[in-house]
C-alpha cells in the first residue's frame, strides 16, 4: 500500500509534535511537510528532533506552498493560521484538510465553509471518538429537555484552557441547537490538586 503523504500544520505545538511522533512510527504515512510559524525557533529544525526522536532528514518548513504535494494536511495551529491555510489549499491544491484547531470565530467559520466547498475538509474540536459521541448525545438531550433546563459542564480534562473546548463543540458548528448558548451557566473553575470540578468558560 502506498503510504499517505502527510502534512502537519502547527508541527511545533504540543498536539503537532504528538501527531508528528505518531506519524514517524506509522508505516501508513510518509511525512511530506511539517509546517511551523515563519520565524519561529523551530523553523529549519529536523522534525525528528522536534518530535523528540532521532533526526530523520526532513526540516520544518514555513512556506504554505510546501504543503501542496501532500495528500492530507492536519492543522493544529490557531484559527487565524488555520483559516489562512484552508483558503490557500482550497485555491491552490488538491490536498484534503483535517483541522483539529478550536476557537474559530464567525468569519473564520465562514472561511472554512467556503474551503469545504472546494476541497475535502474535516473539522473536529476533539479527535476523540468518545467525545464526539458524547457531544452528539448532549445535543440530542438538550433539544429534548427544552429551554427550562440549564447546561453545566464538568470538564476535568481541559482545566488549563482559556475557553471550554467541550462547550464549544456542543454549542458551535453544524447540528448546534438554536438558543442553547443562553442556557449555559459558567460555574466554578477546576479546584487545585486535580479535584474534579467545573471548568469556567472564560
Ligand atoms: N481536536 C482535538 O482533539 C484537539 C486536542 C488538543 C488541542 N486542540 C486544538 O489544537 C490547537 C493547537 O493546540 P496545541 O495545544 O498544540 O497549541 P500550541 O502548543 O500553542 O500549538 C500551536 C502551534 O501552532 C503554531 N502556529 C501558529 N501560527 C502558525 C502558522 N501560521 N503556521 C504554522 N504553525 C503555526 C504555533 O507556533 P508558535 O508557538 O511559534 O506561535 C504553535 O507551535 C488549539 O486550537 C487547540 O485547542 C485540538
């Protein structure tokens, strides 16, 4: 089987490095390009070293054109950088785009929708299949229970985030429920010492 040529956009970030490390040890993928922010310390570094393993002879790039020959690009950068990437790929390439970036504003949402009309594009605020199933269930239940029910979220995983990605997944994007946002009650932040509590939407 021919390996899938993979591009990683945001390859120097926490999630990007993790995906990079996984891709390096998976024969189903060949690394086409690893993109980092132009001018960042990671630019020009060997991507094996970025991933915390031995050098592999591929250097981190910062030019979007380097992604054009990839079969699939995984974006885990920022909404602004991801939107720029989506527009670029839709205009110039055939590469499929998978974006796990979160926090898109309305204008960036619109840019993603326009790109999705031209290239295959998968967007998910959470790569976990279990969370995706949970989000669907919460939406269905919230629709059934009606406006009188408030929504509280105990998110013990994303305790260091500025926003609440789980809430964003439930409340935004295709399939979201009109008016659900008004029912969300920000609660107490997660307590110290790893205690389960509430994650506040900040
Ligand atoms: N879908 C999921 O399951 C999932 C899970 C975890 C996180 N996320 C989301 O994925 C995104 C990244 O998370 P993270 O924790 O890895 O954040 P992070 O550590 O801040 O990584 C983001 C990376 O993107 C880079 N970047 C910024 N602009 C760029 C550009 N124009 N071109 C290439 N790279 C660029 C940043 O570079 P500099 O640092 O040099 O600016 C940084 O290395 C966030 O939106 C986060 O919420 C999604």
